[in-house]
C-alpha cells in the first residue's frame, strides 16, 4: 500500500494552466463562430437555442452531487493510500448517475410541451422547432451525468493533462457543431441532435481515459450500497447547491423570457456569455484546488493552507482586473465588432455591469471549493438557499423595470453577496484567520482593482473618443501594474510569477 504523492504548488500551477488552455481554446472558437450562428439563426431562434441549453444545464445537475462526491472520495482514498477503493467509488457513482440521467430524460420529455407552449414566450412560428429540439436534448442527459463522474475520477488523480486533452475538443464542438449546422442549413432540432452525439462521444472518451489511469476499472462493474450511501450522504448537500445554483444563475434569463421576449433573452445572453466564459480563469484554478482540499492538502500546517487560499484569491484578482477594465471601458466597441450594431446598442451597458459581477463570482470560487473540499457542502447549500428568494425578487423586480440592464444588476448584486457570505463561512470552517488575508495583501489588491475599475467606468462615461480612451486606460493600467509590482506584491510573489509559473508551464 503506497501513499499518494502530496499535491504541491508547482503541480497546482501546472494543472491550472492546463485547465486554462483546455477551456480557453473552446472560448476562442466560440468567439469566432457565434456571430455567424446568431446572424444565421436570428435573435429569436438563437434565443430558443440558448434557452434549450439552459434547460439542459439545469437537468444535467440532477446527479445528486455524485460527480463532486466522486472527486472528493477518490482524492481522499488516494491521499490515504487506498487506491483499491477507487473502482467501488467510481462504478457506484457511474451506475447511479446513469439511472438518474434516464429519469431526467423522462422528466424533460414530459415537461417539454408545458415549457414550450406556456412557460416560455416563444413565437408561434418557432413552437414546433423548439418542441422537437427539447425532445432531442433530453436524450443527452444520461451522457452528461455519466461524464461528470468520470471527469471527477480524473480530477481526483490530478490527471488534468488527460482530462483537458479530451475536454478541449469536446467543448469546442459545442461551438463548432452549431456553426457547421447553420452553414449547412440545418434547423434547430438537427443542430441539437449533433450536440447530443458529441456528448455521447464525450462520455465514452472519459471512460477510456479513466481506465488508462486506473486499469482496475476494467473489472466487472458492481454496485456497492455502502459506497452509494457515502456518496449520497456527501452529495445530498451538493444536490441542493446543484439544484439551487442554476436557478440563481438562470433566473434572470427566465425572467426575461417570461416578462419580455426571446429577443431580449438573446440580447442578454450575448454579454452574459462573454463574462461567464472569462470564468475559465477561476474555474481553471479551482478545478485543481478542490481535489487538493479534498485530500486534506498534504502540505502540512495551517499556514500553508492560508498561503494557498490567500494567494489564489490575490492572483485571481490580478489576472482578471485587466480583462474587467477592457470590458468596462470598451463594452460597446467589443459588441459592435463581435455581433454588430444592434447588440452594441442593446447590450453594452449590461456587459459593463456584468463584468463587475465577474470579479465577485471569481473570488467566490476559492472559498466555495475550500468549504466543500473540507467536507462541509451543507454550508454552501445553506448559503445558496438563503440567496434564492433574494435573487428571485431582485431579478423579477429589476427586469420588470429595466429589462436586460436590470437582469445584469440583479446578477451582479447576487454574486457580490455570494462572495461575501462564502468568504466569511470559509474562514470559520477552515480556521483560517482574517490576518492571513491581510498579511498576504488580499485587501490591498482588492482596493487597487476597485480603483482601476472606477477609472475604466469613468473613461467609458466621460471620454467619447475611442483613441483618447485607449491612451488614458493604457497609461492607467501601466501605472497600476507598476504600483502592484513594486508596492503591493511581496518578494515571494515576484519570485513565483517570474520563476515558478514558467517552470510549471513547461513541465
């Protein structure tokens, strides 16, 4: 019996970079292909496609938290030196999720007429296409759920190289296939059908890779009631977050779809997609942190955990700040170049507001992963439950008053509250002190980010000339970088940036 090798900083950095590449490549492809898809389908038909994918995202989370639970318990088994437990955990999770996926497909098929004909404000001319698309989409739910458990096994083993080698092209297919479909003149059900095929192929690929890492998975699958009880016990609270989470994320779109039109959904979905796609940066890092936390972080003392948490929050703020500055200062120009003047006119303000929420949502990913990795998913679930009525009231009231701008304000307000609550809860669960965040310059970096963000917003509001805005923001960002480098970052931070990350990138 051998103990699993401890997870160290260089490995976390390398895996975060792999995750960033694996998610960044599809993002680039999505940016390039979306204008053609939107232009060919039109705002209303694209809105139906976006809403169908929202419904799939919600149904795909009917896994009772087993994907996340599989990651945690496989990582814990490996860190404790009990690799022989992996097949029982993995196969039990896969078998339960396959059953839940079939149940989810039946639920969506049954609910489709109600959703399409009564709940969503879909134009009569698109009812038939929308109904057929939702029916086809339902059959992809089992593949989505099974893939979640298999991905969890790879994450627990820290095999993000294999995971991203498969996930990057599969995620890129989500954008390429609709592009190919509209080029060939397919209707919505045809586009959704090829997306279904892609998700099925993905489940098979993740299984093959999992077997490569753990050959013991090739033995005959067996269901283990004891492991199921363990997984479901942990996953029960994850399930609450999984069910409530999409409601918090998508309630603004549902409010737009019910109170306004599918065109409004499309005008909101475009800036929302830009902002949420940038979440690949925190998700890339947190994807490596969660299994490390789940293995009880074999780095040793509490101080090592404090440094890891504070550094993660600090670097997320530093990396995302320039991106948010660009979105705040040039939202109209970005949308005009990407999707044309109509989207630039309708969606620019929403994009700027959502970019502020991006920072809050990114920072929140670290305490979220810490709380769940330390075995307290009940804490995150209770926080999300408390946020539901707040978000529903905010979204409904603000969408009714300000349309897509109100939806953006509601989302940003909720993500800011979420970051605050999760951070406080993480400090209590982990015994990390506020002083560790202060000593690692997290509040100082946050203050600097706020200053440069206000400068970007001011430039957008009071500097109409694009060239002057570019010059002003360029000079501001250059000064900001100098202040951060010489006045905020420690010697250890500078060594990490100049030495550790480049070395990790080539390993």
